[in-house]
């Protein structure tokens, strides 16, 4: 099966539909699938539920889908860099399900591993636990969190071979692997595609069995908050 597609619009053909749930990889603006996000914007797919560590910034990353009002609900850990996110949430235009960062990563990992739910102490006694089942283990209270299974996972990797084996680079390895595994369909954008056998098996972070489609592209690699000082 040929997994390599010529471009972002082609690679998402036939997998997008209104009201779907998408798991998006990345951490801040590091390792985000920016080309696939732009393709979703161009496709006009709406009423999306998106599970992602964050929602980008106002004019980049998932923030572009907020701007076009294509996102109905975010399942996120951190949204502090996006003024439009705050405006839509406070005005009631956007639903928000806050998750502690580790819990969100584990919910994605659990969904990809076929685990329906798990108990964690994180969030007990806060709004995170409201309406969820609580259980006591060894005298400690835990809250039940459910695994996330998305209709589509979009991720960004550093390298891939043509069968979809992926290698992530540094911080981009945080949310991309669990996001990839929890999608019924996983589409990856990468900086470089190499022939089969080029990657050291011990260096592969995500086996190609999880990846259904691939594109290679050029990426902007923005920084959210650039802090500099004058030269001494």
C-alpha cells in the first residue's frame, strides 16, 4: 500500500467530515502538523472537536481554525497563548474540556492501546473531577478518566520511511506518538521521507502500522515567545 501522497490537500481527501474528532500532535508550536491544519482550514470542515495540548496562537497552528470558527470544542491542557480562544470561550462560542497535561497524554495513549479508562489522582478535588466517577484505592481517592479515540490523528515527525515508520525530534516527541496511536486514521507530515531500511530500527519512535498516510513538506518552525537581550 502506497502511503506517500503528493500534498496536504490530497492526503486528507476522503477522511474529513463535519462534526468529527481530531487528535493533533505537538507541544506549543513545536512539532505541530501545520500543513495538515492549513489543509483542514482550506477544506472548510466544521463543528470539530480537537484534542490537543494547546490551540496554537492567533494566526498559526490550530489558532487558524479558531479564526474561521471551524472548532466547536477543544480538549486541551494549555490555552494561554491565544487571545481568540479566550474570547470565544468567554462568549460561549467554544466548548472547552480542560485536562491536566499528563492526563491528556495518557487518555490518548490509552485510546490507542484499547484501554477504555484509567484512574488517576490528578485533578481530584478540582473542577477536573466534577461529574466523573471517584474510587478509593489504598485510602487514596482517584478519578476515572476515559481513553480518547479520535476519528483522525494529525501529527508531525522529523523523518519517515515509505512504510510510515516515524522518528520524532526532541520536544516534538511529547504528544505526537500518543496522538498518532489514538486515531482511527493517522496522517503524518514529515520533513524527510527516506527509503525502507534507511532508519535504524532502534531509533524508530512510532511503528508504521499506526500510520496510514504521509506527506513531506517544508515547515515554518515558529517560536511563541521570543525573548532576547542586547549583546554584552
